[in-house]
């Protein structure tokens, strides 16, 4: 969406000026006519329309945080479902949600949406002006709900979708908590050893003047390197962090990283199956809502949040547009197991693709649950081996010279 500055005359003949977000100047003129304003001049705005007009740095965007959490979206969808089902007008419901939410970004977005609703926008069109908060899948389901008179069901489906997404994320975080703590402890131990422990022993061993074993020399060299070059290491780490982050924000970098994630040892299969579960569940929702299959695949490709998977899903859409069946396009994509392909085939034969896709989503979620339950057992031996190697080198490096000293004194 671009921002346009306009000058016009209202119904009383007074001059009015302002800014409107729209796809083109014709859309701006249409909005002004709805507001009974005769446009005189419409020009592209010279100000940046990135939503940060105060000039402040958005730390959440800088460090990859989300503007609105899943908790906020779940509460929003649940409350909108209850309000719409009770017959509350959309504008009053949005205003009520704007007053009750504690999220600043969501409150500001809902206030703008309320203003746009007053100007004649539909709810889906108003939501579409905030793509960083409301995804195309979200907007599409709301649009279908508006056109079919089942808006409350659209919000119920969205709430269910976000709740499942949240549960999956919680399970992944729980499974990774123990390995993360162990890795952090190892890093802290390495830093403390190199700064405080090893230099003390190095001074003591240097006074002996004897030849030190390889493990001791390796520890002393590591400590000296750390003490000498720690500023360079710190700066290099910061530069590398933002450099890699900048590259991953590019289309090529994001695509490559998304592809690598699905091929990582141990966790790659979990990531891939969780993405396929999200794909199957969201695709089932849009098909059940009445969205055409090709349009649904486009929306779902954006919902999976993985460029590598999204490209394969788009290839499925292209194949279907060329006349292929969903089953043939799914086989060509090389995304699904034979069991899932059988379920897709049955869904096409019986006309219950959405129901079978929901079964596929449940299947993948069970697979993810099992993989997550065994993840700690798979990672534990690797972590134990790393800790054991550190302890072995430390013991050999520190205690071997001390044993030599004791042997020399006894001799």
C-alpha cells in the first residue's frame, strides 16, 4: 500500500487536506467520494509510510520480534467471535476491542480500522491495510466470512488455528529448553575457565620451567588467545550477528536458510513436519470456508512461513492451474509421505479434501509430538560427549603437570 496526500473540498465547500493509504490514486478518489469530498489534487506522499513516523527505532522489528503475539490474536478472534455471534455491530465491536486490548500496536491498528469502517471500508479491506499484524490468510477468511454471512465462524476458525499454532510452539520451546540451558552453561564455563582459572595455573606452571604436556599447552594457548583478542571476538560476533541477520532478511538468504532448516540433523524432520502440519491445517480451513483451491494454495504458501516450502506449494498451484489433480501435484512436490498421499487421493475421490487434510494435519502433529518427546533423549548423548571432552582436556591439562610435580618431589 502506498500513501497519497490529497487536497479537496468538502460538502460545505471548505478545503481539506490529508493522507490516505491506497493501491493507486483512483482508489484514493473513490474513498474521498465516499466521504463526500471532491478531490482537487492527489499526489504520492513524500513521507515514508512504514508506520514509524516518530522516527523511533522499532526494536521488535530489529530483533525479529512480532508486533502482536499469538496470545493477543487468539483473544481478539475469540472476543470478535462472541461479539459478532451476539449481534453486536462490527464497528462497535472493533471500538470495544480497541479500548480493551493492552497491546499498543494492536490498539493503534484497531483504531485505524474503526476509522476506515466509518469511511465505508469493509472489515477485510480495513484489515488488509495492516499486513504486519493480519496475514493474507487471516484477511481472506474474514473476507469469505463477510460474503457468506458467517463472519463469526471465520473468527472461530482463526482462533482455533492460532491456538494450535501456539501449542506447537510451546511444545518445541519446552523440548529445546534443557539443551539450551546446557549449551549456555558450557559457553559460560568456557569463558570463566579462559579468563580466571587457566591463567592462574599457567603462572604456576611457567615457574617450573619444565616441558608441559600437549593438553596443558592447548589450554594455555586458548586462554592467551581469548585474553588477547576478546575485544576483536566481541566486535566480530556483533558484526557477524547483524551481517547474517541482514542476509537472512534478503529473499535469497531467507530461502537458503529455510531450506537448510528442514535438513538439519535431529531437528530438521521436526521443523519439516510442523510446517506440513501447519500447511494441512490452514489448507483445510480455507477449503472448508469456500476459498478456491488455487487461491487457497497461494494463501497457505504465505501462512507456512518458510520460503522453501512456499515455493513447493506454489509449484503445486501452478500444476493445478495447468490441469493436474491435487494428488498429482502433491506427488510432484515431493513433500508428502505415501500414507499422506493415499489420504489426499481418497479425499479427491470422495469430495472430502478438507476433512482428509484435517486428518493429515492431525497425523503430522502426532508425528511432531513423538519427535519432540524423544528429542531430549537424542540430544543428551551429544551434550554429554561435549561436556566429557571438555572435562577430559581440562583434567589432562591441569592435573598431568601437577602429577609430574608430585613425582619429581617424591623422587
